[in-house]
C-alpha cells in the first residue's frame, strides 16, 4: 500500500483516505437497463486499495454500487477499506420501522453487520419528517448498526438545526470546486470548524470540465454530453458565467499545473483539499475503465504556494457565485441537476401536513403538537387567497428542535411555517407579514439574522418584540400571514 497517501481522522479511531473513490458512475454505467458483472467490478476496486485509496463512497441509489463494494470488502482479508454510503429516501413521513428497514437493506447489500458511515439526504426542510429519520438513525447508531452518521447536501442553517438538536454528525458531503465556492463563502466552513465536522467534497472536477480535455475547446452541444455528471456541471458553468468564463479559469489552472508538472485535475482537486475543514475529496471511479490512480497519487506530492493561490483567487473573483447555499441545487430553482429539475430524482413532493377542509370553505393544517389540541387551534388556516399561520415554536413531536441555539430554533420555526403554507397551496415567497416574539432580548440579533437569511429576498412586513413565551426552553415564536399569488 502506498504510504504517501494522506489520511484524515473522521472520528476517533476511524480514518479515511483523503481521496475517496466515488461510485456514482455505477448508476450511469447501468443506465437504460444495462447490467454489470458485480464480481468483476468488485475486483476492480483492488488497485485503488493497493495504491492507498481505501475509502469508497456510494449510495442506496447508485445502482449496484453497494453490492459491488460489499462483495469486495467481504472477500478481501486486510479489513482496511472504509465504505461510506447514503440513504436518500423519497419525501414523506417515515416510521421507525421504515428507517430500520432501509438500514437493514444496506447492511444486507454490503454484507456487513455495521455501516461505517451512513450519510443522510433530505429533499425538503419544510417537511419535518426528515428530523424523524435522523432521530431514528441516531437510535440505530446507538444500537450498533451504524458506526457514524453523516449528511449530504445540507446547508449551513440546517446543519445548525440538526447539530443543536442532539444528532451526532461527523461529516457533511457537499459540492465544492473552483466553480462552486458556496461551502467556503456561506458560513459552512466556519460552522464545521467550530463543531468538528468534516467536509467531504464532491464535484471537484465539475464532471471533468476542469481538466485538459476542455482547455481551449469550443462550447459542447448538449447532445454531446454523455454522462449525467457532464449534464449537471454544464449548468454550473452557465451559472458561473458561461463557457468563456470557464476558459479563463482553465488557462490559469493550466499555468499552475505546468509549473508543478502535474495535471490540471491535480491542481483543481489540491486546491479544494487544502481548504479548511475539508477532510477528503470524492473523485468518480469508473471501475475497470480509465482508472487515474497514478494521477491521484501525485496529489500528495506537491502543495500550492502563495503565487499559485493568488493566481487562482484572482481567477475565482471573475466568476459569478453559484446561487444559494450547499445543496440548494436539489431544493430550489435554479435546479442544477442533470435534467434541470427533479424529474429524474422524484415522482412527486407530497405536502408536509395533511389538509383538512371545513364546511365554510376554509382549509387548515395541524402540525401535531399537543398544544393544538389543548388550546383548540390549527397550525395554519387558508381563507380564499390568505393563509394565516399561528404562533409557531421549535416543537416537533416530543422534541425541542434547535436546542439552546436561538438561530437554530428560528430556522426550524420558519421551516414549520413554510411547511404549513406549502400544504395549503402557497409558498414561503407568498408571506407578506411576520411577527417575531423573543423571550430574552439578548437573543434578538441571532433571531433577526436567521429571519434575514430566510426572508432577505421576500421582505415581508415585520415586527419583533420581547414577550414572555410559554415554555421555558422556547427562545422564539413566530406567526405569519401569506397571500397566495
């Protein structure tokens, strides 16, 4: 095994290679009903391990990736591989049994009794069932079926919500490249450093667009893009300024690569690897085809100096920022996915809460808190084109969400408001009025800043006052009014 490959302690007693082999292309290779030889693909993992790249990243929806990796790990004798997988459930409520079944299915496919790392993805924060899933996964971790819990494509605000709700998170896997600096500029890196959370970066080569293959080339037509990754990252290029902007960046990468006598891919990935909180980068592996193991080894044979970094930073300054925060490409327009929407990911997006119609023509939703029954009110009611949302706190079932962090509580409260409005046919963008109540004026600023993050573009009328809230642990309560456009 190559001893020069850097490793990263993801958690005490559990280290990973800083270059992870990503198996998402297994799904691409099985597109249109094609089948793969699982045994042959498992054998194709061996050269990676022999070179020191012992960590593999996969998911329940990456075709037969879990079966392939599980077979390899089961048959090899060294016990040195680390298998990171993901659970990406369909939207909608999940029971404890649903979550257990999903984990047991991965355990069976991977021929193991305990998953090294299970990374969780949610499609909508306005549906609080994602928190149910995480609480249930935490239980399975405590039972010994999961060694470590991670996340994938979670933004900074909701990483704050999850961590402060008592979920043990070791990592967050996000898109992070020279084209996409959201993890660096939107507070994600800073939060992860404070809380000891590792960033695992994918998309570092932007589907191959940050390599020699595209230097000096004309803009390809969509029909010539033959992988989902290429179709996806072509949309990122458009957001960052277009093909000409990409070419300017590529020329800078090429110049730096020439000085170090390495590939452009080495420069693009080394830059991300040197970012704070980044523990590893995930590079796609087409097992058995066009392996670039030796090229990846060279990543650990040089570092970027001040001149290199200054030139790269100047090039990045000319790009347009990718909109939103980490993972927003899967949750809001512009959908930077292969298809440009969620059609190849989801069949539908059910409302977070059940709608109940009244004889007077009004409709309402309940969020299930005990206070709705005790005090005789609904979470929100729609009358005509108006939606009125009751005073909402960070309550979900038996859980206080966000712990003692006022910003985390505020983000969850707004999620809950958005879920109620969405269930009644509106959007958060339809909100025209919010009223914010804080228990302690010492918390007004983090609450106001969280409100600002979520409503910066909407700008409803707003009032913030200090009030004695019912319940000693609640730091903020918000009510809202929306007019459906």
